[in-house]
């Protein structure tokens, strides 16, 4: 996980590179910490391989081109 200016905030090197990102995230201590937070000041951005969560924003499929 990195910040908007590409500073590394969290890394877990315990899984091999062929493991699916969503699988790793489901078993990650960071996810557990995010689920225990009741007030979030920020969100994590994920690609379409992730499941939408209150703390994890994913792309909106088929969004109109002129939408914000």
C-alpha cells in the first residue's frame, strides 16, 4: 500500500508473486485493522480485482464519460 505521493505505507512480503491480490488482502492484518476502525479519514483505492468495502474504493463499471 502506498500514499498518493508513492510513499510505501504497508508491505507484506510473505506471499509469492503468483498469489491473487484479493486473496492476500483478505488474509492481511491491514484489512483486519481497517475493519475495526469506525471512523476513517481516508480510503484505499483498489483496481477491479478487489471487492468494494467501506474503506476500499474500486472502479465504477460503465460509468458515464462525463460523470465526476
